[in-house]
C-alpha cells in the first residue's frame, strides 16, 4: 500500500526546469491493494487535467526517433539562403569572382546574393511563372533569368536595372555565350533563339517541331549543339544559321535528350538521354565515336508494383584524365575510361542523381541527389571522399566554385545552401 503523488514541473525564471523547488502537487492518489487495481489507477491518471500549461504534452511536439532527430539536426552547410518561398530550381555562380550566386525558384523570382553573408544584391522580379533558368554572363556584368512561360529578363548587376526582356514559347533551357554578351535559348516548339544583349539582335534556328530539350555553346563560340525530344542531335553553325551535322536514327538517341557536355577543347560532345545511353560525338565529323551504357538489368518494381524507369541525368568530362562520368536516375554514377570506353567504376547512390560536376583540375567528381546530399567521389579509385547533408528535401541543382572549395545547392525545401568542401590537401 502507499500513495502516488502526481507532479507538474514548473519553469524557473531562466526557463530551465527546477527539479526541486518548483514542483506543484496536482493530486494525491491513495493506492490500497484491497481497494484499487492497477486498472483503477490508470483510469484515475487519465482523468487528471493537465491544462494548457503542460508544455511537455503539447500536441505540436511530435515524437521523433533518435535517428530521425539526428538527421533533422545535421547541417554541414556554412550558410543558408532562405529568401525563396517555393522550391529553388537553379543556381549559378558569377564566373569573374565566384562571390555571387543567382538562384531561381517556384516563387517566380530570381535573387542575386553574396556567398559570404547571403545578402541580396538584386531581386529579379516581374516573372509570370517559375524561374527555371538563371545565370551570369561570361564577365559577370549581366545576369539572365528565364521562367517556364518563356519570359526572359536580363539585368545589369552593377546598376541593378533591367536592360532587356523578351518572351518566347515555353522555355526549356538558357545559356550565355562563353566570351560575348549573347544568349542562347531552346523552347518547347523546337526553336533555338540567339540574341545579342542588350541590343536584342536576334537569330532563330528552326527545329523539327518537337522540344529542344538541351543545348550548349561549343567552346569556340561559333557552334552550338542541341538535343531534341525525338532523340536527334544537331550541331549548328551560329553565323550561317544552318545545321552542320544531324545525328539521328540508329546513330541518334531512342528517346528525348536530357543533358550534354563538351570536352575542354570542343572536339567531343557527350550526350545523355532517357534511353539510358550516353553517346560520344566528334564535333568535326558529326560521327558517333562511342556509346556508354550500364549493364541492363530487369526493370525494378516499386512498392506499388509500378516499374521504375531509368535515364541518364547528367554527363561530364574530366579535364586531367581521359575519363567521363555518366549519372543515372537509379542512383548509379558510372566512370568510364575514354580511350577504351570501358566501365572503370560504378559508384552507387541510394537515391537518384540529379547532376554531376567534375572539379576543374583533379580527378574528383561531385554529385547531388534526390536524398538531399552532396557527395564527392575519386574517379581513380571509385571511392567516396566525403558527403554533405543539410537539406530536408531533394537537391534540384548545384554548382562548384572554380577552385572547388565551395558547393552551392538549390533544393525543394525552399532553400539554397553553401557548403565548404574540406579535403586534407586544402
């Protein structure tokens, strides 16, 4: 026999719980084995009214396992940019100083902000739809932002004034010329547009009537490679306005183009597609000189029985070794040897890869994934060097600073983050 005392803990003046002096007795329950059973005691405890002050029992504090709590608290980033009110779709750094970032988001806005303190330098407002493209010109003097509806705006960073705007069809991609104030854009109707900024002189390159899904200037600035929804790849002469080479049929892809990359000297282009293949194209001859694909497995089925699709999501050339990287939606990062076109390493992620970036002067390649993490891999060994967490949703885009000391990410959690990439040799 005995008595149970129910206590309510009271906060002291500093907000800390005092386990000795600040306890309030709510009720005394006499327990007598002959009169009360444990069920009776439970019923009496249920009847106790803890009132509104019972902070420990507040409805808005959900239960978390220790592992979930650790994941929620882990943030390896140096800075978080939180001005967007929707998913952040794209991020680029200014090439001149690598001190400014521009991000575009679901909130129909783009922001130019400083990497060191997150302060907004310029708000690119006036868009009518999600901003999916945003980047700086080669000299960092201009910044372009483009939304899904096709409204493109260009701003002068120094004066913060809008200097040019134009509206096309639904925008697929937007890219600056490597050494001139010239913009190139691809649209859903298959056309490719080129403008001189801010004068607005324009050229159009007629497509096949299907989406121009990806495109890129070649390093010489005189040609561009464009991939289309029907799997065709075209190399365009930008001055003459005609296509130099058309890669189609068995040489082309058997599905929409998703990504492409150029070798540093511009002699090779690597293209990726939803057909799960990456193709190596000689830009001088227009010939396909290599095809990369991982061993085809039987399609995986998800929990609800649907077959999970796979596709190439990102490709890139290593600058210091004859290697290429191909990233897949199923989480595979494949490292291929360029001369032999053989698979060298297979680096597996638990979630789909969104983008990859090679470091400028090393064998390291970074990836961002749908699990919200950035990972760095050594292409020589196939081993992961480090990984960085901090986002609570998928990373949709990321970029590296020129010296690869920083990664800047854009995420579905409405945030952009700056990560300091620490390595023993730095």
